[in-house]
C-alpha cells in the first residue's frame, strides 16, 4: 500500500525576511544553507513551511515565473564557507 506522494511547492521568503532552513533539510546530503535564498527553493509542503506561510514569512510562487534552482555546494556560499575559505587561504 502506497501513500500519497508529497506535494512539492516553490517558495520564496517575503521581502526582507530571513527564514531558516529546518534541521531535517540540513541533515541531508544536499546542502541548502542556513536560510532560504531570495531566489526561492522547491520544497516538500510540510508543516514547517505551512506554518511559515501562516506567519507571513514566505510566499508560494509558480515555477513558471522562476526557473527551478539546482542547489549544490558550488551555488551556495554561506558565511560559514566564506570563513572556512578565508582561513584556508591564510594558511597557504
């Protein structure tokens, strides 16, 4: 018996909002960063994101307005990574 597949939505933070990425997404192989990118992200519609929408922190947008993002380590350069790179360069 199979359950229903999860609903996938494309979300963006509302202007000026800094929305954290939940821990369950940080524990995966794919790196999403600490906060939701301004460009948006395709995610499973979970209670976490439903609550963020109710709190008016995010908005669902159609993907036709925004091309899908390929999120990987090269595309995201968080503050942690910048500090790590600076330390590595200083050691060289």
